[in-house]
C-alpha cells in the first residue's frame, strides 16, 4: 500500500471512530437551540467611539489591516526589485501584468495609463481583504472565553466585505469614476446619448432609453451585491458546516459529520472564490470605464 493510501485510510478511520465516539457519548437526539443565532457573530459591536457617528469595530479593523497589508506588500516589493525575483515579487508582477492587460484591452493607451493604478489597487485590495477573511482571529467580542482570568474574544473568520457597506463604497467609487470619465469624453448630453446603442430610434428609443438609464444605476447594486453576497454566503456555509449547524440543532455528532464538508468549502473559498471575486470586480471596473468612453 502506498504512503498516500495509508494517509487516506488513516484519516478515514479517525473520522469513523470519531463519529462513533460522538454518537455514543452525546447521543443522536438533538434539540433546537433557541438562544443561538449564527448571524450574531457578524454584527458590528462598537469597540470605541471616535467622533460623531464614527465608531471603531472589527469591520474598521479589517479594512485598516487590509489597507496596511496591501500598501506594505507593494512597498516591500518595490524597494527590493531584483533581476531574479522571489515568489512574492513574481506574484506582484503577475498582478501587475494582469491588471495592465485589463486596462489596455478596454481603454485606449492614454486612459489605460490613467486608470491602471485604480484598477490594480481595487484588485489587490479586494484580494487581500478576501484572503484576510479566512484567517481565524480573536475578534468576536459577542462570544468570549476566559484565559488566565481574562475574557478573550472568540476566534472568527470575518472579511470586511461581508459588511455590505464596504462593497457598496467600493462600487460607489467605480460608479462615480466611469460616469465622470464618460462625461469627460463625450460631454454631459453626449454621454447620456451614448448610453443608447447607435441606430436605435422611434418607438424602440422610448423603450430602450429608460432601460439603459436604469441599467446604468443597477451596476452599482450588481457590483455591491455580487461581492458582498458571495463572501457572506461562503463564510456562513463554512460556519454552518464547521459546527454552527450542530450548535443550532443541539446535536454534537452532526458537527463531527459535517466538519470535512466545512474544510472542503473553506479550501474552495480561500483558494478560488477570494481571487475570483477580486478579479471579477476589477475586470468589470475596466469594462465599465471602457464602455463609458466608447460608443455602443
């Protein structure tokens, strides 16, 4: 038997034995936990009041962490560029080339140079924000545990963009940017006119014109909801499969049964969805900017 098969069979054996142990010790009959709500962990509890309506909470903490990590990595690589790059420099250069192609394939050369930093920053910032959201940190102040006589916040996976305000703000920047660029390219009335495909007139114009205007505003919602809903749904699925469902139903053995599913979902989300959502947001930004300065 190969080493890989030994490892697989050993893990399977541990899983089966653990399932039996949980079933014997805790039983297979559950009860609904009325006090537990999985969404409570995503509520933003204020940690400190800064000024006016501004409070500091874990949402603000994650945004600041993502910003500092993004700037820190970029500065670190920029100050240590080498002819024979290391893995980090190769990764950053790959992001540079990818976002450069996004800009150049959707915008003319002059506008691509202008908007490339914006597109690249969005891509890297959202990617860092998403990846940071899969690192368990002690930020859940609603649930604490005692350590050496001190109440410590429970560990939690949390991403800043699971709070709808963050994707909405990013989408608002994109919405304002491509509309302003469209007005700069065509003039106000020319830009409004450019929203309707060329050659459309008569009764079709009366039908399509309001739809195009509405669809332009709906991009703000689609950018927001796509990023927010995908990240929040992924985190909730991981929480459910990793034990929250067992707590909700009061059935400990269910937590052991669903744990492998939670691990698989975690790996899928962290390795694919985090990067995919950052890529989609960045490429749509480039497409919207290109569409605003072009003609249909």
